[in-house]
C-alpha cells in the first residue's frame, strides 16, 4: 500500500556486522531525533544479526516514544560491552591518533589472527561451556516480548531474518514471532555459536540469505532506508592476509543478497513505469514504485577493518556510534526531504552497475565518504 499523509514515512532495513552494528546505533540515535520532532515516521523495521538487535530495541522503545527507544539502544550496547571479555588495550595501531579509525583496526593483530585460526579448527559444539549471551541480553533490554509482538499503529512492526541451516532457506520472524531466541538465531555466527533450534528447525545468522531483507517492508511503505555496515566499495585491496581474505569474502557474500533484492524491486518499479503492472489491479491491490535511500560509510568501515567485528569493546562501540551519528546527520541534512519524493540512492550506478558485468561500469563505483 502506498504511504499516505504528509509525514515522511520510511521502512528501515538494518544490516548486521558483529560489533560494527554499533554504527547503526548512532544512525538510529540521529533518526530518532527526527521522530521526536514529528518530521519522520518509522513504520516497519527489518533487521539481520546486529541489525535485528538494534531493530528490536528501537521498535520496542517506540511503543512509548523516541526517547525510550534511544535509552534502550544505549542499554543494549552497554550490556553487550559489559559481557565482553575483549580487553581494550589489545587494539593495536599504537601510532594512530586517538580519534583515528585506524586505532580500531586489528586486522594484523596477532591475538585476532590466532582467534581466527582457532575458529577453523574448533567448533562451538566442542566448547558448550561458552554460551551465547544474546538471549539473556535481549531479555534485559526487552522485558515484554508480547508487547513487542502486538501491532501498534504508532510503532513499527519488526521483521527478523535468519538462515535455516538444513534447508538453505530464509526465515523471516515477523509480528507475533519475535522472541529472544529468534534474535539469537539471527545473530548466530556458526563458528562461534551452536545453531539455534526453533520449532524443530535449526538456524544460523540471517546474513547468509538476507542482509537485510527488504521484502517484508514493501507492503508497508514506499520509502526504504537501508543502513549498510559492510562496505560496498573498498579502495585498498585485494586483501592479502588470510584473515582479511576470509573477512572480505564474508562482506561480499553478505552484501550480495541486498544488492540483488534492490535490483529485483527496481525491476518491478520499471514494470510499473511501463504500465506492465497497473497501479491498481482488478483485485483491488495497489502497486506503487519504491524509493531507495541508504546510509553508509565505506571509507570509515574500511579503515577500521573487518576483523574488528569480533572485538566488542564499549570504547569501540562509542566510536562507532559517533561515526553512525555523523552519517545519519549527513543523510538527514541532504536527503530527508527526498522521502516521499524520489530515491536518494543512485540505483543505476550503485546497483545496476554491480550486476552488468561490464568493466566500464565497475570502474565507476566508488566508496561512500565517511572517514571522519
């Protein structure tokens, strides 16, 4: 159904990325300021992995108000930081300035390299005494999942993506199905945690099938705002260290599903523009073009490195929050007015070019700004 009314209404799609998902905390913190002053409405949220945790805290808090959503997001990341055994002094790059993203880059850290090697020869099934803390953390942040699952016209519905291990299938947990266990399933990185069993089926991190899923949003809104964690473009490559190679493989594979889904929705947009699909079908269902918006900071994410996804430190979270707030503020200043009017994301350059296979189009791709 198309959006109605004069308020700028969006559906949020929140990507996962381990500790890097704290970047989305900062983005949401800025967007919630616009919600508080009445300039923005968040009608639905789709999240994967860390994006699902952010989405759950935000959606639950908005059942009261924007201030409560901000408070719960802060509580979430403080709780994750408190449970972490990562020692902040293990961040290397001693020559980096305190406010430099390079300070958090641990790609060449010997401890992190050893940790990655251990993941390849060990298994979470051999270390059952190391439980996944996400369930207990989310039970603290969201004391009433029944309330989260109830539809509320003044608060967003939540959709959480997970990957069915045995079926190679996407599982979307929607309204009425969101539990702390569903959030554990969405965040279950298979080399760290045992697969999460729900209803006799086993689930891993949702990023393998959708990072994040857009389809759950299209029936609710016409403007889709994605917060991307993994850089679509990197300048300094290819990666050379073994761990860097594995990390970039994961980034490319996790991002490909989103690029493909955006392209599929844009193809439907084209069919609507060409009047192949009518705006109103005989069954009364309406079809409207979807507009795309993206908040990302490829440059910043490349500088902090991919390995730091596994370094959950409160100081790191706060640095990511600051970067996310800046990126969110830049989007608000430059593109909030585009909501309800036009896409602020260049679909031809950023999506279509990635799928044409042409050398010329690949050369046109560049990272998003965001190094400061």
